[in-house]
C-alpha cells in the first residue's frame, strides 16, 4: 500500500467511526511522537475539519505537545542512563561528540527543526532526551515550533507527497519558518533560555 493510499484509507476509516474517529485521532497524535509510521497530517486535518480552525488547532497543539513531552521524558530518564553507560563502555567518541553538539543546539534552531512539517518528531524527541537538552529549552522550543507545524497541517491538510506538488505550500512553509524564527528570537530574549 502506497503512503498516499494509506493516508486516504486511514482518513476514511477515522471518518467512518464517528466521534470515536476524532478521539482516536487525539490518541494517535500522542502515539505519533513515539511511533514514526503514523501520519500526523491526517489526524490534525481531521481535527480541524471536525472542530474548526480554533478548537481543532488547540486540540492538535495540546496533543502533539503532550506526545512530544511523553517521548522526551521516556528517553531523558532511564534510557539516557543506559545510553550514557553504553557510550562509556564502548568508547564511542564520535557519537559522544554528536550528542554534545545536539545538546548545545541553539534555541532558535531547535524551534525551526520542530516547526518544519516534515521533521520526524520522534527523532527530535529521542535526540533531545538522549543528549540531555535542557528541559526548559526543549519545552519552550515545542511551544513555539509546534504552533507553526500544526497551522501548516491544519490548513494545508494533505499528505507529505501532495504538499510538494503545490509550490504555494513551499512558500507557505518558508513564511511559517521565517515567522517561527522571529518568534523564537523574541521568546529567547524575553525568557533568557540560552
């Protein structure tokens, strides 16, 4: 089954089970932050479709933030300890250097990575958790970056493949990312995150 066919099948299935489709969409947004095969765009689009742009945005935003925080917590606790022990035992200098660089990523850059609609959230969550990115920095990055990601999927409402077919979508992404960068600079200045 092609990715676009799966998106269509999943959308039809979620619409066919009534209100439970929207409840399931919320749950799947949480899971998508841990399991990479789920199409976040479908769930956000359905929630915007059912509840309108404001309530759909708030539900999607809350669920995706919560899912990312759950994933971050899982990987920043016991798994990080085991991962650090593995790095020490195996003397993985190159991997240690990569993790150190991830930990030192600038707040604005982290916001942009999170805001890009095609960035796999689960990878960002894992990298943030295992590298030991400051929790406050990560939470603020999520709060800023996810706004733009949810807006994109809520209004474009298509799959990854269809998004590339329309050049206006790429312009929309660039504008959202530019706005995200400006907002992240303002938040960083106000909160003194770095």
